């Protein structure tokens, strides 16, 4: 977890990753591959892969870890390192923030309570969007997602 001002940026945690490397949220075994091109957004350490790294594309259901999501219990593809990694670098700014992103807000029960497209001066736009989201006391978590495919990138919570 990395902390910015009043928000905690949360990758997929090491304990969860350990389980996902045995069987992902769709029940499939991990199939490692060598990334020949690089550029895959890794949800374990919140950076892009580099050529030659061993990664895997898995199914992940982010809400299952903290909410009874009901109809919002979606699973989708995410890239992770095939083996344990060092995790994110602290103090690098918001990960994957150099592109348009959707911020999806969730209640403590795991229900969607709003969303926002972020574009423009990205670091400032992200900070403004998180301030807006967490001004609502009903927002427990914000998911940062790719615009192109809607894929989960990471979650943001109020800093402890």
C-alpha cells in the first residue's frame, strides 16, 4: 500500500496474490509466460512490465475480498508477476495515471455509488476526483479502472 496525502493506493495484496497464483478467481491454474514486449499493467506492484519478466494473466474479483457484492461481484483479467515481487514503490505518484481512467465508487456493502472519468492534468485530476469521491461518507472504496476495457487497476481507500 502506498499513501498519498489522505488516500491509500492498494495493489492486490501479497496474501491474496499467493492464493491467486495457485488458482485464480475463475478456478484456473496460473499459466506463466515471458513478456517479450513489456508494458503490461502489473496489479501486484503497480507498474508496467518490462521485456523478459515472467508474468501471468489471471481472473480477479476485487470485491470478494471485502464485501458481499451480489450482482457487482465481477471478475476480470489482470496481469501479475508469476512469482512474488517486491510490491509497489512508495512515493511514485498515482500508478497508471498517464491515461484516461474511470474511478468507480463503492459503498461499504460493495454497491456502486458513482463514478467519474478522469482526464487532463492527471495527478491533479486524480487528487480532485478522490477528494470528491471521499467527501461522500457513503463511499468506502474507489476502484481505478482502464477506460478501454474497464479492467481493474487498483483500489483507493482513505489513508489509515
